[in-house]
C-alpha cells in the first residue's frame, strides 16, 4: 500500500449523491428505470465521488457510500431476520425506514463486496477505506421483536458483521471502519456494546477504525482501552475539542481520527482555521498518531459545500505538515499496519 503523509486526511464515509443519481433513484421507485439503469448510475456516481476526493487531495477515500440510502437500512435489507414497517424521523427532515428483527439474524452472503470491488477498481490510491455499521448501532436503531433482549441481538449481529468484514479482507480490503454512532446512547449498555464491537472485529488482521459521533463521550471514554481497534475517530469540531481531555485522562495511546469539519453547518471552514484546530490536537497526541477527517459523513450537505469543506480540510493539514517538516524531532510516520492483535 502507498505510504501515508503526516496527518493523513480521510472522510468518514458518506458523500452527497449527485443530483442526477437522486433523480434516477426517484425514477426507479416510480417504475420508470430498471435495476440495470440504477446499478450503472450507482457505479458512475462512485466514480464522480472518488474524483471529488482526488481533486480535494484526500489521502484515504471511500466511495461515498452512494449505494446506501441509510446506514442501518442497507444492512437490515441484506441480513435474514429483518422486516420494515415504515419510516421514522431521525432529526429535522431526515427519515429512515426503521427495521424490525422478527426472526433469527443470519448472514446470507457478502453485502459490501460489489461496492468494494468497484471502489477498488476506480480508486486513485491503494489506501481505500471501507465502512460498515457496527452491531450495537444496528440493534439500537431497530425494533427487537425476537430476541430476549438487546444484548443477545447485538451479539448475534456482531457475528454477522465479523463474517462480512472477513469477506472484505479476503477481497483485499486493508482499512475497515466500524461505525458506532449509538454506542454511547445508554450508560448501562456501553460495557457490553464494546464487547460486541470486539466480537465483530475478532481475528481481523488489517487496520480497524471505530467511528463515534456526537453525544456524551464521557460514557465511552472509560472503556477506550478495552476497544480492540487501531484508531478511534470522533466528531470533535462540533464540541470545540473539549473531549480531548478524556483521552488524556484515560491514557489512550493508539491513533485518533480528529473531526475538524462541522458537517451540520454550511459555512466552509478556512484552511487556516483547520490548521489552528489541528495544532490544538497536537498538544494532546504525537503527530504520527493523528488522522484528520470531518466530524461525520458529508451526505446531507450540498455537494459543492462538501467539496469545499474537504478542500479546506486538506489545505489546513498541509499547512501544519509544512511546519512540522521543518522540525527534526519526528520519530515516525503514520502507518497502515494494525497496531494491536485482535
């Protein structure tokens, strides 16, 4: 794989779908476009998204998750044991089809293999990241009508996610990000939710990232060192970086992915602003352990704004890199290798 620069830049996963793809999806739902048309459109959209990231200068891209309407829906549609009742509101005007577990959860076949294979074929870098929703978030955002409790459901989901990650690694995936935005929703469930994440990545010998966004990070912080990932990736811009103190308190010594772009605000951060924020982070972590990313997925922003924000993020990282390159005390570069054994 290609070497990484200091302060590698990446995205969380999602990116705005091109307007023409949204129209094609509407036509498909209206019965006026075929499955073949939609599949071709999805592949083309991934090329467009990859090109945006290449032009912005992102070091570790994704395919923008263009095939996924929503992060739980997508997997519930492909695992046995789920059904859908209808839409529920997430926040504002954002809705999703909340699934219900009505039978035993079973892994049927690879869910992301086609997506990953295409992304790999069009990527401008070998350093491609694949994202997958974690077991706790799928359970938390679903109705449980079959298992005795949420914990039993989550552990069953962890087995399915582990099987999917293994399939991705066999296909050549080298950076896996497990998305767990809900993991710190309930104080009394965090400990076993971490166990479920560990079960989902058990035996995985490539770089594994855990993404957590928003909420009370003090609930997950005491368990940080029990999570068997190489990097924890957090929304921090939105909190003015205050949660960084928790990492110092609990002596986190692996990588951190730092959110420096507010994805819920259309204001485009300047490169200088991003650089200033990165310098704050370097007061807490050695530079070789820091990755740079937006707070969360960019999907709900206008595409032009999302692109401008990525450009500012990369430019800000380059400002700091140029200053660091003048220093002689750098001990190591960021690595794509796993930092721990799972």
